[in-house]
C-alpha cells in the first residue's frame, strides 16, 4: 500500500483525525485514518460517491452530536 498516492483533505489540519484517500490500481478507492494508517478500507467510486452525497445531505449528522 505504500506505493499509493495518499491525499489528505485541505480541510484537515496537521494534527490527528485526518482521513486519507488513494486510487487503487484496480479503480478501487482506498481510505485510511491518520491514527490507524495500517487499517485500510476499500470501496468503489460509486460507494464513495454515495457516502459523500449522504454526508452533504446531512444523513450522518446525528452521529456527530
């Protein structure tokens, strides 16, 4: 996984709690968190799109309260 080009959101600070994304060679999307960089979640572009749309629509706001 070290050969992936991990990208962090410009909204993330330099501290912990950062989410990183990378495109896999098989068109998959890889996600990891700065606190656990060896734990990687794999999804599809459509799965990531659905997650981002849900976040933008506020579907998960109740989890942050």
